[in-house]
C-alpha cells in the first residue's frame, strides 16, 4: 500500500525529500528509506543528495516509475468508477458532493509528521 501511495504522491507533487515523502505517507524515516531503496532498485525512483543538506535525500520518479504511477492511477480510477455504479443513481450527486467536501478538508490538513518516538 505504501508503495502505491508513494507513486501517487510523487506523481502529484514531483520531487520530494524523503522526510516530506514520509510525512505524506505517515511512515517513519527508516521505513521511508527502505521503501525508497526498494523503489530505486526497481528503477521507479531516483534519489540524490539534497544540495542544502548532505544528510537529506531527494526522491523523484523515473520514466518507469511515472508509467507505473499512471497505471496505478488508472486502476484506482476504474475501481472508484465501478464503486460509484453501486450507489443508487438518485444519490450519486450527494455522494460526490460529500466526497468533494471530504477531499477539500483532507487537503487543508497539514502533512502528518511521523511520531518522533518512531523515527529514531
């Protein structure tokens, strides 16, 4: 799940530091480092040292990673479209409006920072 979520976040936001990616995914720094290492090994992301802080790494999708992210995005869209067909037609507008309110509220939240106790 974190892998697919990471692909989607990087597709939407572009290059991020591992710290910011971890915050977006709500995972600690050791887990984001392992995830990024696996994604790098699979050729889905490139990592580089941050110019301002040599201890920090920046992550971005490769062409392969972008293709995979778009496949995940399409599969997710298809799944949600299928789900929407299960909502009675008379209620679909209400459901979509409620989801828009929910997404707007989620977007307004600051990124969750990993719990300091779990990040050491």
